[in-house]
C-alpha cells in the first residue's frame, strides 16, 4: 500500500465518524476484511436507521433505456432490475419517491441523437447523473457530450471503451465487466480444452470489435491462432453465407451474437456443419433472454457458454444471490416468476443492481448534495478499492488494484449446455481479472484518494428520483 493510500482523506475521516453511529451496521464494518456484508442485512432486512448526506433535495437520474430493436430484451430487464434495486433500498428507508417518466423514443441512436439525449438530461431535466447504457455505440456517442457538460455518466456496458481511458473522467463503469478481461479469464480454458485454431464470429460494432481484437491477443498468449474473424451486422437475419468463411480445419467456433436472430443463427449453423461441427464456445450474449430448451437449439447440445452470473439458481447458490434473484422477480431457471417464457438477461442486468448501490455509496461517502459536489463525488468513485460480496454485490466480492487503470476481480462462471444429460447446465467457478472503468483520460492524472474496505455501510436518507427514461434502439 502506498503512502497516499494510507492517508485518510477528509471524506474518509467523516465516514469513520458516521460508521461509529451506525449500530446496526457496525458489525458489517468489523467483518469487511472477510468480505461478508449480507449477514447483518439478512438478520434485520427492514432496518430503518438512516443518515443524510447533508441535504434532503432529491437526486435526479436520467436513465438511457433500450426499448426497441436488438436491445429491447436487455432494456426491459435493465429497467426491472433498476426498479427492484430502488425498491429494495426504499424498503430499507434509504431512498424514497422513485418515479419514472418515458419522454422520448428513438429507433436510430446515431451519435447526434444520443448526444442530444444527454444534453436534454443535463439542461432540460436537470438530472444529477446519467445512467444505465448497455450498447457500446450509445456509450461512445454519449460520453463526449457528458464530458463537455461535466455530468457523471454511469454505464452498464461491457465494452472496453471506458476502461481503455479513451473517453473522459466523467464516465464510470463500476459494476459490470469489460470484454478484454472476460476474454483473459476464459481464453486459457478454451485454448487448453477445446482447440488451438479458433474462428471468431462477432457483431459488427464496437462491442464486437473488442472481441475481435482481444481474442487475437489471447490466442498469442495461449499458443493458438485465429483462423477467421467474421463480423455480422446486428440486424442480420440470414447467416449461412458467413459460415462458409470458416476454414475446414477450425477447432473451435467462438461466437458472440446479440439480438433476436440467435435462433436462426443456431439453426443455420447446425444445418451447415451437422454432426461434424468444430467445438463451439459462446459468450452467453448469444442466448441472453432466450430459453436454452427452445426448439431449434438442439445443435448447441454439448457446447459451452460463458456467463458473468449463472442464470440457474444452483450455479451460485448464496444467500445474497437469493435475495437479489427474488427482488428482481426471477425464478430458479432464470425466467420471470410471472411468465416462464419471459427469460431474463441474467448475465448482464446484475450490473444495474450493483451500479445503483455504487452510486448510493459514492453519494453518501462524498457528501454529495448538488452539482457543485461533482469533484468530491468523482474523487470518491476513483478512490473506491472494492465492494464486498453481499446483497449490493451478489455475484462476488470486487477489489480494485491501482495500476494504469483500476482492476476489478469477480467470479467467472462457465455454463456447459448439455441438455441431453441434464436440463440444468453445470458450472465451473473461476476468478477473473476485470478492469474497473473509471474513464480516466491519458492527460488527466489519477486522483490518489482511496477508501479502503468500501462496504456499503448503513443506509442513507437521500431521496432518489428517476426523472426520465429515454428509449434507445
């Protein structure tokens, strides 16, 4: 630990004082090093102890939500998860008066459109933060305007754009992983167990380009080669012509598909390769929101998928995960409790839940009251060293390492789709290296304020008011 990390900031000293007053969560602070947060909360889940950050003014957040196009399923579950997180925190007495309004819809999220959305959030709706974006092209289009307007922008996107430092200091990616780290985590297993010559099929936009570029690096590190790189437009409806580009001696097809065309993709892949197919390793994006037992997916029997959080309840059966699963209304198979055909995007939407708690923590620790406190809030976010496993972070504990950019460690899960053996897939649990995307630009030095053992202590009296949700394709 550096000398800068040892020195407590004024925010840390104030936080220590507050912690001493929180009898309910005192035990939580004591066990922070052990990484156990949820036990005290489960003991008394309706505790009403509340501490204000210094103002009763509502915090307004603009939510960029996808409602149409290939992002519709993600947007639906992102919104449900965000609502569930707000309700859970409200039930603890922390945030109140959560409201939603949908005021804009677009099916063409060009850079000018998404920049206009961010500007409306900041200037017309007077939001404190912008939140919730999944798709890379929306993040890339929105981030420059967020930086120009100097408004914090919390994305729930897996692209490497934030962690790379290419954006700006106002953009944060605190609670979902980015592609290079995911590939780093799973590539050794793939090259060691499935084969050395890999064909990569990826969506033709920024998120897919990360898979294209970093799979090349992974191949070099693991003694493999990339036999083919095949981009597919996200709106494509027919795929056979792409499969003809895969060399005959390919060992593994590595696929990442997004959108409703996945059933056609799998069916046509089965028709093309038949029983003499290569090994297949997919990112769960290809089946997010899709029932694995759907007709037409039989070709995937015996293939592998990676996922960030197990869809099936027996994949990571912890008490905190059960609380989260119940709160978002998902059954043991990963579908809505009210409609078994409505399959969740379980490997992505947890990022919304975690980000809500991360925002709350940053607001509380920084003493944020209004936009004049942006510098303190940003420094607080940059100073986080991690979140313990618990209800706010049910996939696992997260710790940050200060290098060129902060690094996050979380659990990784492999899902083997073997429906002929058992209807529920097995999981392998590993650790993965994930960059924490604080969006530092290369010309903006890292603030050396560090908050050791961030544990989401206590609850806050701050009112959270979601002023606007914008529909994006």
